[in-house]
C-alpha cells in the first residue's frame, strides 16, 4: 500500500468520527499549546530581566561593598566609602566614568504644591552617561559643584510637571525636607526601569544627600559609606584588565588581600549569565511539566485507536481477504494515529501562539514566542503519535482474517 493511499484512508476514518477525533486530539492540542505558552512566558521574563540589566547603562562594572556591623557605639567595618570611587576614577586607566548613588526619600514642596515620600537620588556628575539618560532642559551638576556641596537639583520629567505644570522650572527654588535647592535641569522622560520610576526622582549632588539627608556619625572617621560603585569602561578597553586594576587598587586602599576583600566586582554579563542559567533551568522544568500533557494525549490516542481496531475488525478482515498484507494494515492504522497527532499538533501551535500573545496582552508579564519551542512541541507530538499508535496498529495487523470476517 502506498503512503498516500494510507493517508487518504486514515483521513476518511478521522472525518467519519469528527467529535471523537477532536476529543482524541485534545490532549495533543493542550500539550503543544502548553509547551509553547510556558516557554514563551519564561523567555519573556528572561528578556525583561536582561533589558533591565542592560538599561542600567553600557559597559558597566559593579563594585559592591561587604560591610560588617560594629558593636554598640562602634562604627561598621569594611565595605566601600565615597573616596573609593574617586580613587578608581583617578587611578584606573580605561575608565570613562564612575558613578555613586545614595537614596533617600523626602517631602518636596514648591509654593502650595507638596508631595510626600518623593525619591531622592544623590549622584555624581557621570550619572547621565552611565545611566543613558538625557537632559530635556538645563544642565547637570559638575564635579566642582559636588565637592562644594552646592544646593541644586535636577528633576525627573514627571515630578517637574507635577510641581510646575507648564511653567519653566529652571532657576526656581524648591524645598526638599527643610533644605532649599535651586532647579538647574530637567531630565528627558526615561520611564520605569525594573521597579524604578526615574521620571519621579529628584537628583542632587551626592555630597548634599550625605550632609542633609543621610548623615552618619562615623563619616568623619571612616568616610561616607556607600553600597555600590558603578564603573563605566571605555568600549576599546579590556574589561578583565579593568577589573584586575580595580581589585588591586581597592585591596591596597583597604589594606586587605584579594582573598579577604570586603567587596565584590561583577559585570553586566556576569549578572545576565547567572540570570540566564536560572531561567533556563526554570524554562526546562516548565517545558517538561507541559510535556506531560503530550504523554497523556498519546495515551488517549492509543486508547481510541484500540477501540477503533475493535470496531473495525470486520473491515480489517475484508481488507485482508482482498489482498491487504499485515504491513498494509499496520501502515493504515499507524498513519491514522500519526495524522491525529500531527493535526492536533498544528491546532496546538495556533492555540499556543495565540494564547501566548493574548496572555502577554492581558497580563503584566511579557511573553516571547520561541520558534524552538514550536519545533520541539510539534516534533514531540509526532513522536508521541507514532509511539502510542504503533501498538494498536500492530494489534490490527496481527488479527486473523477468518476470525475478523466472523466478527459482528
């Protein structure tokens, strides 16, 4: 029997029992769709995290301090201080800019307008470059103004509009907490990065934040403590060499060794690689869980095909009596099982791709449909159909022609 003839007979058999055929394919449809949607959710989450990391800026090295708490009345030990950032900028070649941030929250007022718990971010002059942020109006503060602790601010686009409306904020004086500061610039709209809405931030020299909003009784002894230093590296420089220079400089300043360093140095790629390994394992788990539906669907195909063999025993006997060989019978029923799984797989692809886009549109989670997941799900459906369809097909081929003709 030719394969085309077997496919034609199998298709006719499927069409004779449309409802039963659809219910048989339902397990395959759900399995294929589940694999595609699950992988799309995982891939979307991975892409979102990666974008959030890269949106921090380009060619960045993160130097994070490890501080130990002191006893009662004693200063904390270890970690990074503000002067470490200046040392890196001055003493490491290949560094474009170094940025330090210090967060706080205060009440911000202008005239009769007042907002509570506004996010304050003390930064250094390289912040716009490192964070890929642009100024819509005015300017950013300079290193000299930071050193002099000049009381000035740059506003995020949203907070500027809320405070001043259509008026020009440049040169106006606002009150942050109890401190009056002059507005010297307004940022371009940045939007939300991760969970941070930079458009609602008030930016000011980090030295002013240290002095007015996050003072420490130990600052004169050990310097202003900071959690993170962002180092922007020249694209033409070797980032591994920069990391080595930073590590050697800091352990020398802190009078430690590389084995006892009170800081860690990582890159964006390190963070992305760690995140990718985590999400990849999670994605594989989701795919395997969804794949269970395919196995259940395959078992459903086997059950229905066994029922079909029983129902069509007399038909099998007639085909054998007119010359059909056991291989012809086996091919006919195996083709029917394959066709059920393939058609179910195609419908499952449509449902999965559509479901992934609908899920992404209606929820806060991003979805990214992966072509590899479509190929994996469809090929798995075909394999499942062939595997679970072989036993019923073989049972049909082994039927005795005389007994089959007698079957009522």
